C-alpha cells in the first residue's frame, strides 16, 4: 500500500526502499518497525532474507537511522527525568549558560534493534524499540518474552544458522525475568508487570 496516505502518527518516514512506522501494538514505550519494500525479499523469513549480505548491510544502515530517531524521541520524552541529562536539560531550560549543549545520556544504548526468531507477520520487519518493555500492550508472557529472551535476535547477530534460530524459537515459555535487574518471576506475569512499572521509573532516572 501507499505509505504516504497515512499520517505521521503511523508513518515516521518512507522512501523507495523502506517504510518506518510506529507499531500499532507497542511492546515498549517507544516501538517502531522498519519494513523493507523489496518485492523480492519482503516476504522472506529474516533467516533467508539476511543471507543476502548486501541486503543485510542495507537494512542495518537504515535501522541505524531509525535507531537514532527513536533515541532522540526517548531523550525528548525522558531527558528531564534522567540524571545523565541534568546538565543538558539545565541549558535547554535556560537555567545555565553554555557555549555548547551538553550531549547528555547516550539514548541509543537504550534502543533494541532486531527481529523475532518466529515473526508474527509475513512481511519482513525489523523492530526498533526502547529497552523498557513497558506498555499496556504487553499483556502476557509471550508478549514479554518475545522481546526479553533469545527469541529476539539482534540485527548485529546475523547471519544466524537455522539450528540457532530453531533453538531461539523454543524459549517463549521460559520464566519471566526482569530485563533490567534479572529477578525471576517464574510464571507470575502480573507480579512482573508491577515490577516493570517500578523499573521503568528507575530506568528513566539513570
């Protein structure tokens, strides 16, 4: 379909090769998708599509652009809470004079880029999302574990073998563990969600 017919609440940008969109059911506070538009490759499983080294390099370069956009969004949303952004925020707010705006927190380190070992839709897509995994759309263990276990395959990990991908597809039923502190909640997803709300606030303040 033509991405230009959608507004910016859905489509972030598009060109002849890629479309970047906001995920309709975000699994983090900021969750975007990068969709290649290649008719030859866009219906392939990532394992097959990313066997093409040139295509993988192209996707990585484009994902890096989207990662930067997501990082800037995080800084815009949460910089005022972050200890690492205190000096930057003080300059932005006119509280302190400075010749240069302090760089502040490296929000790109808080952004995940990857695919699922078992993708949920046929069109090839790369998730570019904040690390917090905090969203009302995270409703059960499968939702959470698909982004907090080896089921999520970092784009930097490719190429990946079929054997490795098969192993990763088997981890969704693992215990739920906090992505930030590692606490194991077993199968108590509701308890994890309560904990993640606290971790979200602490993460913003880093």
